[in-house]
């Protein structure tokens, strides 16, 4: 059961060929990556793109934490290989810290709270 929702952002390198390759990889990600995502408590994960800006929506159950996911990923050589490969296509946001990739977005509007 989904109990948490997170929205994150990241940029792609502005090379049209690299952007196309990145999107191609995401048409069918490696099965080990799917297993890692689901195994961490994520029940749904969508990535949207406009220009070179990406937006990720994570819906997770109560077992999910970013700390736990980070530990799982650090101990999974296939996930590390995937992340290294994806970094070829990704570009940190201008205000990101060194090595920081996907950054949490601040929720600034909620329709349900405004009714």
C-alpha cells in the first residue's frame, strides 16, 4: 500500500544523441534494477522529461527510506554498474552538492489542501 510520495529532479546532458540513448535504456531497464527498486519498498516509479530536465515520482510503502535504498544500492554491484552508466547521460542540477544526482523537490501546492 502506497503511503509515501516523493518527487525528484535531475538534468540530462544537452546532447541530443545522449538524451536519445538514455531514453532508450529506460524503455526496458535491466531486470536487476527493477528488482532493486521493488525490493526497496517502491511500488511505482515514473520519470518524465521536458527538454533536458527530468522529474521522477516515487510512490512507496512504509518500508521505504532513502537511507535503506542507498545501503541496498551500495551493496549491489549491478546497481552500481547501472548508476555509473547512467551518469554518462546525467548532469547534476546547478545547485547540487558534489556527487549528488536526483534532488528532492519541494512541494509548493496541494489541491486537496486548497479546497
